[in-house]
C-alpha cells in the first residue's frame, strides 16, 4: 500500500511540527487561546498549544517522499490522468500549495509490532500515482492536507489497496512510522461519493517529535479513500489543533467530492 496516503508521505509528520514554528517569535506565549476563524470559515475551538513553540525535529525541512525510495509509475498516459485528478491548491480554494508532487509507487506494510515500514517493493498493480500537498496557515498553527490519485492495472489490485486500510485499522488502532505516533485509529462514517464502488474513512490522533525531545500536541487527522473501477483516490487532512476538527474534516469531504467530480 502507498503509506503516504495515510500520513501524507511523511509530509504531515514533518510539517505538523513545523507549523508550531509560526509561534516561535512569541517567547511569552503561554496560552494561544481560541484562534481566529480560518479562511474557509472554520470556527475556533478552545484547544490550543501552550508554552513556547518547539522546533521540529527535522529542522523545518520536510520530506516530499515516503520512506523507501522514489520509484515512479510506468504508465505515462495514466500518470497524466492521475495528475489531472489530484487537486491543485486552487481547487482547494483556501489552501496554498505545499511542495512538489509525489509520484512514488513504493510499498509499505504494517509489521507485527504495528509499525509501518517500507518493504522494498512497489505497490502491487500500481501503474501511476500522483499525490499533491497543500496547507492552510492560521494565526498560531497550520492544517496540512493532500489528495492522491492512483491507477491500478486491475480492479482486484485497486480493491486490495482499499482493503489494506480496513485490515490495518482493525489490527493496529495504535501504530508508528519512524518516530510518528498514531492512536485511536478507527473507521468513521464514510461520505457518499458519486460514482464510487466503495468508500472508506478512518480517523484518529497523531503526534510528532520535536527537537527538544518532546512531542507536538495530539492532532486530529482524517483519511478518505474511494475506488471507482481501477482508480483509487485519497484525501488526507491533519487538522490544526487550535481549530474545530470537525469543521476542518469537512474540508476533506469537500475535497473528495471535487475529486469524484473529475473521475
């Protein structure tokens, strides 16, 4: 499975912490308090970071590729099609572009200790993939998101990709990837997606390491995957903890609707 669909290709893992740098200039920050509404109109929430912002463990330079390599898809026509499906920042409307596209087809699996690890192979039957990253900066933190479009060789290959998320959630509701921790991961109410043969949604909490040896506050994330025939589309969103997570997740559902309108 392309694990980047689960955690934005390690990009959220890096950038969620990086978002905390936005408050680093305020050494006297003790309680950020309710943040102002986002550009998308999301209402503020009472949850906030406390204390001085912590520098992210990677120095603020995120990776744009998942662990294990940068193998690319083999079908140029499919690659072009997937590039048209994955949403641009303009299509998100209130988000900004956040780095280069990811076209890796590398496979990762959940080991017996509930850790995601690359296995050195390509995802079975995956002939083309494009993941595109966006972010929405707020007063004291950032929401990070991505969309991905995958072309598989057969329906069976595409169905296997969706099923892998269901199976991993059931076996490992708490899992790790490198030093990133995901807890309480569970199936949620999947939205209706026009044209989809199947849809799955999971959600939970994520925390990331910081350079001072600590960890970020827990951040809500949501992941939606939908399949139509041999095409699988995915939306991942890691919410700013200063904002209403439910409203932020509405952005993920809206993004999935836009993807489905193009396939």
